[in-house]
């Protein structure tokens, strides 16, 4: 049950993937992928070397990030391996073939070039008339796989770990108004506001990345109890800044905090766990930032989390440090969405 201003909405599950679920995703693709994204649901069969074909549900180009997404839209009620993993494995095998990549480049280019308005939009965004070169560069690196499901389940998450391309699983829920079934409300975490936050882990030859680096939950289970205690206390203090406005989300190995809806402008703090301490990244305005205790030192990071202002980091190991840590975090909160 979802209640908005006293009006009740009930969870609705689409039964027909093609006729009911696909159109909803397409209708809201700009909210999902960003205002400067382009959505192509052209059916193009990708062939593997063995001739087995696969047709993605859609391709999305994010112009500002110059990034290509391959979209698979599925109902959670479908068999996971048959409808998701098999499809995407076929796709990955197909796109690794040079001829297939060239076919996709030609298809996307033709779609853009055949629409005068779309062509002008892309040319303006990329600052060039050479759209074919732009699309070719998109396909020069592995695309990002996005699986959109009506309900995210542990089975889907586990099954998709076998995929070797970067994969995001998005839950897209739909609610219908009790007294007006044609009025919908959708609940999902937009992809465009959350840039993939990946800090590179150096691997020595012959060595694998430790299992505890897999995700936030694995790291949290690995750290010392004192770090867990500090993390919980600081997280609670951050939420208390404004419980109705502060939101949080886990992205891979990191926990991020936002001033309102998640975006690269609203993020104001990010947690990074180490064995003996909690690292905190914040955004600062060099003209106004105050750190009399010099907890952040002199180092300015290159902007993994914050694309504006200066990204700084500090460590805390005890609850006694939390009041001062909150003074620094509050400064980042105050300027989020600005500069």
C-alpha cells in the first residue's frame, strides 16, 4: 500500500510483459536514464558465432556521459535463467563479434540520422556533426547492462552475478489509485542520478580481489565491531539532519547520502569502510570550507563521488569524533545542489 496525500494506491503487477510492462518503462525512460538520454527499441537480432540470435528489449544512449545501455525488461515471475541470463549471455556473446558491433553501430546511426530533430539534438550534445564516430566510440567499450524488473528478488541478483559485463538491476514498481485505476504511481531508483561509483582495486598478477570487496554488505561483515558501531552512529546523525529530506543508497561497496532525490548534485557524503576505520568523503567549497582541526588534511581527491567543488576525505574511529565529523558533513549538505 502506498499513501500519497491521503490517497491510497495499491501495488499492481503487470501480467503481459510486452503489452503492459515495456510501455511503462519506455514512457518513463528519461526519468530512469536521464533527460539527455535517447531510447531505441528497434528490434535487431544479434548473432553469435554459432548463429544463435538475441534481441535486446532496448538500447539507451546517455549523451552527457557518452554511455550505452543495453536494456532487458522482464517480469520477476519469469524463469530467471531462461528469460534473463540466457538472453543476456547470448547478447554478450553476440556483441563481442566485430561484425555484430558494426551492425549495431549502423542501426543506431541510421535511427538518429533519419530523424532531423534527433540528429540536431545529438550534434548539439556532442559538439560535432560526426555522429557515426560518436556511436562507434560508444561501442568501442563494453555497454552497461540494465535489467528492469517489476520486483527485484535474491534469485535474480544471484543469477546475474555470472554475467561478465557491468550489470544494474532496477526494480520498477507500479501502484494504481484505489478510486481511479487508470492513475498510476511508479516507484524506482533512477539510474541517471547515480553514477557508478567504482574505486579501482589493484590486482596483482595471480591474485584475486578479496571476497569482502564484493559489496557493502560483505565489507560491513568484515570490518571490526568498533567500525560498525561508528558507522551506525554516524549514519543516524546524518539522517537526523533532516529526516524528511536526507536519503541514502548503497552503490557497490559504498553507502551514499543525498539531499533529496539521488543525483550527482544532491550527494553530500559517501562512506567507505576499512578494517579499522570509517572513511567519509564530502564535497567542499574551497572558498567557505572550515576544518580547524584539519581532519581532512590537504589532499583533494579527483572526484569519484563529487563532480563539483573539491572532494575531501577524513577518517573516524570512535563515537567521540562524530560531533566534529558532523560539522564537516553539514557543510557539504548545505552546499549540495549548488556551486
